[in-house]
C-alpha cells in the first residue's frame, strides 16, 4: 500500500495512446479515489485511432473522424492535461522533466508512448525519400502532402515496403485512391522481407492473398532485402532496383522504439532489445513496481508461451483497463491482476 499521508496520490500518464485513452476513461473522477490526482502528458491535443487511419488515407473517412480529442476527454474525466513531451525521468526522485521545462512529481507512472517506424532513420535514404507509417497520427498529413507533389506528374509509381497487414492494407488502399486521382496507369508495388507476405500465416492463406493482390494489379516482390533508398529508387542488396515517383514511397516495416526508450534505459528502467519496456503479466515494470507500460512501447508477452504480443492497436486498447485496475491495486496495496492478451484478431 502506498503511504501518502495527507498528500495526494499522483498518477502520471505519459503519452495519449490507445491504452491510456482507455485508462483515462476508467480513472474518471467519480470512480477513482478522492485524493488521487491524474495527469496526462502528450505533445498533441488529439490522438489517431489506428484502425481507421488506412481508411482515412484512402478517403473513406475524414481526418476528423479518426481523431480522439484528448483535451475534452481529460476535461470529462477531470484529468490534468500537460501539452508537452517527457524527455527525462528520475526514478529515485519519482519525477519527470518535460521539453518545455516543466517538472512533474508522481507516485505511479505509466508509459504509452507508441513507437517509430523500423528503419526510418537507419536505412540510408529513408528519412529523405520515404513516408514512415509511424507515428500513425502523422501518416495522413504526410500522404496528403505527397499527393500534392505527385499531382500533375503523369502516371504514378507507388511502392510500399513491408509485407505485414499494415503494408498490404496501405498498398491496396493507395492503389485504389491513386488510380482514381492520377489515372489507371498507376502502378503499385509491395516489397516484403525474407518472410514474404504475412509471415507466420498459413501457406494456403498466403497463396490466396498473393492471388488477391495480383488481381488488383499490385505487384509483390517477396524475399528481398532493401539496402538503401535513392531519390526515385529502392535499391536491393543484390543491386536490383524498383522505381517510384517522388513522394510515392511508404515504409510499413514494423515498429522501432520511441526515442525516450534510450533515456529510460539509462535511468535504470529495465528494457529488452531493441528498446521495449520490460513488463510482467500485470503490465508492471520488471525493475520498478511503480512503473507501468502498455501499447507499442512495452514488451507484453503471452502467458503460456512467453512470446511477445504483436504491436497492434487492438492489443493496446485491451491493455488500458488493466493498467487502470492495477494502478488502483498498487496504490491500495491489494493484489494486482494479470492481463491475458487475446490470441488473435481480425485482419481485414
């Protein structure tokens, strides 16, 4: 049990991701203990619901329809909102420092800071010529800006790097949209890694998916390793190249750690490679009992196999209520409950 005396218990939520949106709902002022103060720190006033973003990229939804307004949510729950970015933490002093100089003390802290796009910084040429899919909140604006560049340039050659569900969905979505915008001659290529399309999925399903993509005139280049990106070409390790129109290249290569992860590691928070916060079944840090984490930034595992849970919004949404329940249990000194991730989810 946390002994706070007359002082309020301060629950600090770093990042307004899918998990923390659910945590805030569950920590509404009418539900939480009277002396509990809850603070959310996020550099954006709005978050994006990842499940709707590909549809927004394709024009099925407006950008406004995909957004989760954090300020009104915090006002409703009587959660304080700090519009900034956490850049450092002092676990011993239980304080964080924000980019604007604000320092916040806490009793319990939870991280839901998301992730970046793997290779968007380290792959040569990616930062100059490719659109990363993470952070997801910036994807729609980046694609729309690219479309202004593509407009008027004749037939478009688009390329999506990444053979997982996100890459496939974006390739199909953009193929339809860009053929409407720029003409039926638009070419779309999907580049996969060594695992091919949807690694881990049964071979018959992958074969059906390959046929489905071909019928939609989406070229699939499987089992290739991208070595670098130039102004209008993706270069493979064997020297082959795939051309794309400037602005027409997207990286859907999976998640890599948020920049704050390196700082957390330096401050003694236990991390697992390449930089995920190591949490146990209760979503509690394996090194600090007062630290919780959820969503992409955490290494959450299946209880039976110990295998890592995929980085997907559907998992983060379900982790949020568990974070809330266990923060309340930690403060009260009662038993924390394990989170059991769902084994699979619908991939449309």
